[in-house]
C-alpha cells in the first residue's frame, strides 16, 4: 500500500488512488480471461491511469499496488515480461516478423496458489487441453535445443496426430491458430530466417517458456519420458 509520502509526491488522495488501483486490477483480470492469457501491455495500464491524471510517477505507483493487491486477494502474481529480442537472420538483418518496440514492457498474471487448490477452484477444465498442447510444443522445442524450424516442428506434431492443415481438430479446432496463440502468449518466438534456399520460419523459446517455474517442470517431465523410454527399450 502506498505511504503518505508517496501519495504526496503524486498529489492524489487515497480514495482516488484506490479507485485507479481497482480499475487496473479489473482490467488485468478481464484482459487475461478475454485474451487467453496473452500479455497485457504496460501502455494499456498506463492509459487507464493517465486518462484523468498527468503525474509522471503515478503509473508506477498504481501498477505496483495493483500487483500487490492481486497477489493478496486472488493469489496472482502480476509478472513483468521483457520482450525477447530476436536473433539475427543468417543475412545479419533483424527478422521482419518482430515488432518495432522490441523492449515494450508487458505483464502476465501467474497463479501463486497451491497447484491442487488452483486445479480444484480456479482452473478452467474446458481449456486444459490448451495448456497440454503448449507443454508438448515447448517440450519439443526444448529438446531441439531451444530452436526448431517450422517444418520440423510440424513433423514432430504430426507424429502426435496434429496436422498443420487441420482446421477442425476435435479439441484444438484450428491447429495453426493454436500454435500462433503460443506466440501471442509469448511462450514462443517466431522468426523468419534467410537461408541458401530462401526464407524459412523458425520457432524459439520465448520468455514465458524460459521462466523457472515452467522450465523446472519441463525438465522433470522430459526426464520421466526419457526414463520410461529407456525402461521400455530394456
């Protein structure tokens, strides 16, 4: 909670500040649900705050307190993401697929609840397949060394019954759109690479897939799979 000194610096009453904090919290929760967990740009939150207030220090104060209250009230961490920079193409030029604001800050809501509590009371069971698909794709890219060509990725997914051209999958619906959503959610980074035979698309692990909370589960999952494969071979 903001101190009296902090409020004095931004020249705003406690009531006004609390109203802004509540608006930012509502927006973050709504956008997370509406956009399937895609990151929320800091600029969007700032616009809510500066719509009627011009103090330069106010957005940082309000966003920080909104994050504290989301954690205390709903068990969500409002985690700041720094957009992953694309690697250069083989021609030495940055990928044309990347936005101009490579360092734009954004946030995602990450549950800090006990996994059993989250699964029982919070998790949307109807969307569990999306999380499973994300985990499989991230695992494939991780095993490939953190980067894989689009062609090779779909070759691996095809072995699991997921075809690139399938637009009516019984669970994922449009498979290509399901993969693109992982890019929008910043689990994957999509990049165009210039090669001797022309341009090709490459997927890399992005910041959310590299987060320790996910990478640790990923390593545990892969070690279990390897262990099962080894036991089967014996």
